[in-house]
C-alpha cells in the first residue's frame, strides 16, 4: 500500500507507516494552533478507512471535516496537508528514507519534457505556455506546469546545504499578473466588453492566477521539505491564525481578518454577562413574605423569600492609547468597543496620546469602524504638545474634564503599552479612577517580559490596576470572559 504519499503523492512506506504518518500530520496541525483533541485524532484515523486513498482531494476534505472547526483554520491546514501529502508526478521520498535525488534523474517521470532549442528565451516560452494553460483552466495541467516552472526558473545558486528554490524567482520571470489583458481577450473573444460577462471573466482570471501562485508556492515548500524536513518547513510556511497574530505586528491584511473576530468576541462577552445576571445572588430578604410562608410550617422559615434583584446593564469606559507604537492594538480594541455598545447601557470611549479626548461620537451605530479610527487621528484632540505618549498628562486631563465618567457602576478599561517616554506616570490619578470604578483592568499588548524595561511603567501601573498581557485576539477572548 502507498503510505504518506497516497495516489503517488509522496514517499512509499509499509502499511503500518501510514498511521505514524497521520499522527505526525495531526501533531503538525495542533502545533499550528488548531485545537485537535484525541477524539478528532481517532476520527482522522477512521477517515483513512472510508475514503479513497488514491483520491488526494477526497482525503484532504475528509481529514478537514474532522480536524477543523472554523473556516479561518483552512489555509493553515491546506499548507500542512500539501507538506504531508504532497502532489507530484513522481513520489517524493521523505528525507530520512531518501537514497537519491528527490527530483529524479534524467529520464525519470520527474524530469521536464519541454524541449527548448538553443537561443530561445526559456522564460518567454514558459510564459506563453502559462497563458494557454490559464485560458484552458485545467487545474491538473496548471499544477504540473508549476512544478516545471519551479524546476527551471526557481533554482538559486547551489549552497553547501543543498539546492534552494524560491517562488519569487518564478513569479519575477513569468510575471503572470501582466497576462490579465491577454486572458480577458481570450475568454471574452469578440464579445462586448463591460457588464456581467466581463466581471465573470475577470473573476475567473483572478481565481486561476491565484491557483497558479498557490501551486508554485506548494511546489517550493514540497522541495524544501524534501531537503530540510517537513517539520522545519512547517514552522516557517504556516501563517499564524488570525486570533494568534500579534497586534503590534499586524498589517492591514491582518487587521481586516481580525475584524471578523470582533462580533464573536462581543457575543461571547454578552453571553457571559447574561449568565452572570441570571446566576447572580437574589435580592434582599423579604421579611414579611418569609414570615407568612413560615406559618404553614409551624413558624419555621423553611423557605425564604427575597425581593427582586435590580439588574442593570454595566457601563463601560474605554481609555485607549492611540499613539503610533500601539496602532494595531488600539485599532482592534476600538472595533471591539463599538461591537460592545449594544451589550452595555453606556459605552464611552476616550483616546489619548499626550492629551485626552472623548471619541464616542465617532462610534455611532452603523458607523464604519475603519473610517471612525481614521477620523480619530484627524479630528480628535489627542495631541497637546509633541505627539509622544504622556500617560500622566492624559490621565489628568481625563479626570479634570470628565470627573463623573467613572462611577460605582462603571467598568474601566485602559488600553496601552504603559511606555511613558520617561514622563510622570500619573499613578495617583489612575489609583483614584480605579478606586471609584466597579472594576478596572489594563490590557497591555507587550509581552510580560518587557514590562518595566526602558521607559515602561507597566509594573508600577500593575500595582494599582489589574494589568493583563493581551497581545493576540486569543488572549483578548480569554480576557473578555472575566469582565
């Protein structure tokens, strides 16, 4: 039986080796941050007995059905699947079993069959062939071409550690994005431009170009895995899941993905608050009703009665550092602030750099969060002097201009890294705000090991307020249940 490379997609092993190979794959999925329990691992083993092992895509979808819980986990899963169950014309032998060149010797199935006459531009020839394959839309032919393109155009100068391949070398040589106009002309023919037909054609072109790029990247990873080992390649090839991306290192694409996690976090918090209201202690003892009820039991108050407990939605005040050093973090938490407005009776948001301004007006129901965050930078009065973080002054301005914002029903949430640029931290003002609030928490996007280093006053702030490390959406999700 074919082992890890079922259907000619990987190295051959004894039948018993398939279980070990699957175990390694499941461990890699778990190491990538996708939670996989024992039950799911057992189900994955069961999948191998019910799917056609010669059908690679059937195996991919079967294992995904039992190992994944969210659609956001699929990209990381697909990268790992391609590493553990690689597709190739010739089986790729794993490094520890390899006896020779993984790409085959001349004349073997792994060798290119494209005949290139002397003096002919190889890149131009491959580019023309790519254009035809993109027009045909055959995914199998496109994957085979991607392997050939990597073999011919992706090679780097050999080093003592072995031959290296890079996808960017292939993309630079073929420039597939410049074929869009040619592909549109081929798909539309003599048809009229514009309208629905052109929109469909453009979407088809985008999808086929994306499929080719993915195939090239998968082939480069396959070769790297055969050279250096799957485990090493997996650590660098798999992007962190959205909820594991460090806020301080998030780019625009990451923030767009993180926006999708805002609503679930808000719902989770709402459920938590609702449960607390339902399971909270009853109101004060109703002495009269209790005495009356005791008459039926000889004056013994077996059953006590209480007055209805007054339940109110908690109020929330968010005090957020919006300086450049924590831009990604503040962007995400302000999005969460808007999502929480429907679950709190009053949500007030305040932003600061070296001064403070209320920014609640930018987060009206239905407002675009990205636009609101941009307006804060343009219109909010958050810079009073030089535009560098000054927590002490910001706290003083907040306490002076909005003295009644924090009260006994208020949950205070401070967001920032606590780096004061060696200015006064304003500890007495913060301590007074914490004392007057119902609960107070500080979310810090820096690792705990950096607290107190350089100009960080995080450890000093931690003495007067509950400070929590919150570098990722996963950590924020864990925190919201404690509010």
